[in-house]
């Protein structure tokens, strides 16, 4: 009788959005994984067909609505359908530090982290929005317009595609955070790939 390995694989993610100079943390939470697109990306990556790997981080401002009393309603992350996208993307940045289109690969990069003997490996993505980016942002972080293009409330990781925009791999929605000229914002994005045997949650 043939033995089958039924242990399986689990993928989970976590983001931390913070100011690396002041230490202020804006967001610290888990994200949704788009399992269909992630399965395609993993297959394309290990088959070495030139696409599927994490390439860019996308930012948007369509993930929440705020009523006149200030109550925030959070939309559901888009994690189904191969053509899934952010609700309203306003900016994106290449985080693949091997790409010639990444203009700052020291501060926008992807690492893998593994401890010998454990059953998981982390993909750690760092993305820094510097003072001068994105172009067109407000001077100070005091806007009252939550519909502004650079008051972000959603972001996700996208895979590289040789034929255009890559598939959305993850999506997270959070309370609005403004990017303005007077503040740095760094996103530390962890995607943990692990065996279903002896799960270790990403913190």
C-alpha cells in the first residue's frame, strides 16, 4: 500500500507599519493570503519559469469608509478570484532587490529567514516610503480628507509577471494612515510558509 504525505503547507502573513526614525507603530496585524494566486506563484517560482516571485508592494485607499461620526467600516480583503486587486490602488513600489527597477534595493528588499531544525521559513519584505515619496503628497500628516490618494488603508504584495501586472498574493486592510512629506513610513511584511505539523504562528 502506498503511503501518502498528508502533512500539508500553511501560509500566513503579518505586517508592521512604522516610522523607523521615531519608533511610532501605526499598524501591527495579520493579513489575508490569496491562496489560489499564492499556489500559482509558488509553482511558477519553483518551476523556474521567470515569474511568480514577490515583486512589488501595492498601496491603496479603498479599504475603508468613514461615516460623519467617525465610525470606520472595514471592507473584506480581496483573497479570491485570480484577477483580485486592491479596492483602489494609488501607489506601488518595487521591493524585489534583484530588479533593476528597484532604485533603492538596500531599503526595499526581500529576505528569507530560516532556523535549522524548524518547520517554517519566513519571507521578510521591507518597503520604505521616504520623505519625498510618493510625489504629490501633503506637507504634513494632519489632513482631514481620508479620501486623499496617500491616506492608505490597504496594501498587498504582488507577484512578478512577464506579461503585465502580477497576481495579488496578499491583501490587508487597516485604519487609515497618512503618508506625508514630514514622515517616513516603513512596512515590514512577513509571509511565513510552514508545515501543518507543529505550527508556529508569526508574531
